């Protein structure tokens, strides 16, 4: 990538937020993610009566002094969440001013930063064609530097089959999977939405909390077209000659809106989260959208 992806503005405000996972993690080493499992961390959860075999070190003697009954303390166990952050590396992601690929990398970087700052574990993946490229697992502040280097070297340029490439990803534990994509393909709109729904269904089957970040460019959201011209598909390189009229532009906008709504409905059907963004938006705007939708907390 020629553009500078991660600048000073990118880091602004990241320390103020963290991603809140609704996934209840059942395994992994200790981390900052709250689990439904009762364990032996330092955060108090509840009391219950002592039964034979309980660890006597967990008896609350102050309560015993007041009630003359033995109670043990229960604690909330803190465990790390495993994040898989997927970036659509198709050719269409290079389109737009600014390019969609730039915002995609920044979104992946922002989520990586917040996860690692929360002592979670992250792996990065790029999807191209029907294949997938997977990074090593990252943890801690040093891991963040390596993650940024990996993201800066993602190559965009293929006709990606999201559903097929996602099914090639190995999942061994519960976790959070984030997919950053424009969700465009050569298929018809209905077939494309069906493929996206299949991908979400597969990820949910693999016990993943799913977050879809739908990135579009300003030129795709509100195209400024006029007269007769040839439009070239960035992935298939096929040309389509059109005569741009106000009616055609209005129809295009209606089709795009329906497409986005169908993806959001597909996400909702399988309890996935959906955020739509424009490539000229900032990370702060993403954070605001995340807080508004309950995915982030300040």
C-alpha cells in the first residue's frame, strides 16, 4: 500500500474504548474478558453455602461471624477472548477515494489494538480468491507492532469468494470473528446475500460471535455520473456501457440500499452485528457507531 495507513490520528481515542464481547469464553489462559464461569480471580461475584470438599481458604469468616453459617466466596473468572479479524482482499476493495482498503486496514488495526490492550489474543486473516492467508497469533503491545506490519503488507487484488474462503479457516475455540468487506461479488444480489448468509451461519456453527463491517466508498454511495460512459468491473474487467440519468442514479441508490438492508437482516437472523461505514470516515466515527450499537464501551 502506498498511502500511510496508521498515522497519529489513527491512534487518537483508542485508549478510551474497548470491545465488549457477548461471547462467554470457556477456555484459554487468564485475560481481561469476563466469563460466565465461576473461578478464582480477584473480582467478587456471589456467596453460596459451604459444602464438604470446598476450599476452606474461600470461606468468608466475616459472614460466619454474623450468621453462624459457613459461606464461600464465588468470583468472576477472567479469560481472554480469541479474535479472528478477516479482511476482504478483493480488487474492488482498492476502489474509491479514499480507498476502501485503507479504512479496512485501519478498522482491523483499531480492533487489534483494543483487543490486545484488553489482554486478548488476535489473529489476522486476508481473504483472496477462494483462499485465506493467516497471520500468527498476537498478544500484548509488541504483538500490536507486528500486527500493524502484517496489515500494511496485505495485497489486494483478486475476485474473492468470501463464503468459500471463510470455510477454509480453522476454528478451534469459541471467539469473535470480524469480517471487513464491501461484500461485492460477480453474483446477482440475491445469490450474493445468500452466500453471505451461509458464511455467517458457518461462523455461528463454529461458535463465533460475528461482526460485519461493511465498507463502501463515497463514489459507490453517491455516484456522480453524467452522460454516456463505460463502467469497468474492477474484478472481472468486464465493461458495461450506460447512459447516466437522474432516474438511473435513483434506481442504483435504491438497489444499493436494499442490498445493505438484506445483509443487515441476514446478520440479525443469526445474531451477528452489522455496521456500515464509508471509506472517508474516521476511526473515531467507527468508535461512535460501535458505542451506539452496543459493541463498544467508553
